[in-house]
């Protein structure tokens, strides 16, 4: 039985992980943490609090869908007590990413911008097709609900950075939107465009545009349980993993062995 502590438990993803874990065999919810406790937390029969350290112990797995500052504190807390960490928090700056790496020297840390198996397949498809169309332009469009805090999404940035790496582009090749008379589109550029509105869960399209033809690779998340199942699979991986910094690719590789 894997003991989970959920940080950001009152948020959209936190609630989905909570519900999915409650219905999945092999998991127990040890504690739910959020900065502000929702009114309904008092009657749901679970242990709630605002301080992660109150719940986490050696051998636990913290599943974090919160904000960058809280994710960093989770990494430090896990490293201090010997708990593993699965984090889906996005928009980490370089210093915060370094804090994840430091924690990974002591415990297993898995950080991913997206826990969807379909997105992992999309990333693989993009890497496979790019070498065959070296001169085609790359544009990425992502759609999310009106309340999403960060733009563009972490998944869109990951797709763009991996595409840039495949092409050998400079890290500054990403173009976030366009306005005005910019002239001819540079060849070594990747456009990244964020749409916000309604209740889109997550929609990512990579457009590869060549002379007289184009290809679109698209992934649509219809329900957040797709991400929750991936997060639980990650928890099952890190609970027995050696200290290190992991990605969802490690989970998928272990599953097919």
C-alpha cells in the first residue's frame, strides 16, 4: 500500500488525484495539504492541513500540483524526511528547478509538466517526424481553461524545447505570439501560442508547415483523470526508486520491461 500526501489537494488536479487514488487499489491518502482549506474539507473524513511537514514521513510519496514556491518546499521537505516526490507544478524558474535536482540527490523526485500517456506519445511522434522534414516551419498552439495561471503551458514549452533541440536551434528560438509588421518569418523559429477560455482541460497542436502542405499532430485531454492516472503511475514508480531526478519517460520505460 503506497501512502500518499497530496499537496494542492483543493485545486482542480489535486481533487482529481484525490478521487482517482481513492478508487484505485494500492493507495491510501495519508494527508491533504493546501494553502487555504476548502469548506468541504471538514466533512470528507480525510486529514487536511496547511503544512506539508505535518503529514510527511519516510517512505511516503508526496504528489504535488501546486505553485512553484510550494513545490520547492515540498522537495526540501521530502529530502529532509526520506519521502519521494511526484510534482506536476509548472512554471518553475531555473533556481526552483535546481532545488528539485538538489532534492534528487537524496530521494526520488519525478517532475513532469504533463502526466498524460498521450502527450508522451505526441512527443515521441514529433521527434520521429522532424528529421524527415528539416526545412518545415514549427508552430505550437495550446488551449486551456480560463482559470489556468501560466501561459504558455508547461507542455507547450516542453514540446517547443524538444523540437528546438532536434533542429539544433538556439534556445532563444521560441516566439511567443506575434504582433505588428515583423517581416518574413525566420526559419530557425518556433511559434508558441496560448489560448485561454471556457473549460478546455488541455489541447496541444504541433503544426509542421512546408511548401504546399502541412502536418498537424494534436493531443486533446478530455478529462483530468488522464493526468491523475499518470501521476499515480509515477507514484508507484518513485516509491521504490533510487534517489535521482526522473521524468515520465522513466515510468513508461519501466512499464514495458
